[in-house]
C-alpha cells in the first residue's frame, strides 16, 4: 500500500473511530478551546508522548468525552480561568508539606487519615482545607 493509500486509510479509520466514540459515549463532539488543547498537548509532551497518532486520539477522545477532557486537564494542571471554578490543585496549597496534607484528620475540613498524601496532587479538586 502506497503512502497516499495509507494516509487515506488512516483518515477513514480515525473517522470511523470518532463515529464509534459518539455511539459509545452518547455525547456529540465539542470543540476543545485552544488553551485547553495546548495544556493537554504540553502535558503529553511532559510525560514523553511524541506519537502524533496517540496525541490525535487523546484530543479526539477529549472532544467526545467530557470526563476524559476533565481527567486530561487535571493531569495537565490546567486551572480554568473561570472565576466560578473553585477547584484547586494540592500542589498550590500551603497545607501540603512534604507531599502530605497537614490539615487532614478524621472529621476535620479534610476528613481523611492523618498524613494523607493525595495520589494526584496536581489534579484539580474542591477542598475546604485549601490555603493560599
């Protein structure tokens, strides 16, 4: 198969995959804002992902699945510019010291075991114990 045939086959394959995603997720594609797409691409580069097909697949999935988009943006440490978004990453909290949340204890604002260590401190989340 020549280069042009391979390219056309790849485009058809991606088109079919996108249609399949619509059917599976029940969600129609939503365009990813440029700043969010850039954040996801930077995160993929930071973790060493250079395969353009995989990058395209991740972006396609994020356009079809809001949960996937939220996950990728959380991993990318993307903070929405929307003032109504009260989610923050643990990495930016003064209560995170040596990887452990200093206010975490059963029944407190951060109800968790003492010495709680967030598994993904860069992920955006709501926290009553957040300190700027």
